[in-house]
């Protein structure tokens, strides 16, 4: 469970970064 949660947080952070880059463009 903990490992899964860690992966989810990392994925959410990556997606958030992608959204920020798209917004900047």
C-alpha cells in the first residue's frame, strides 16, 4: 500500500509539472 501511494504521488507531481509547462506555453 505504501509503495503504491508513493508511486501515485510521484505520478501526480509529474502530471502537475506537465500541466505547468503547458500553461507556460
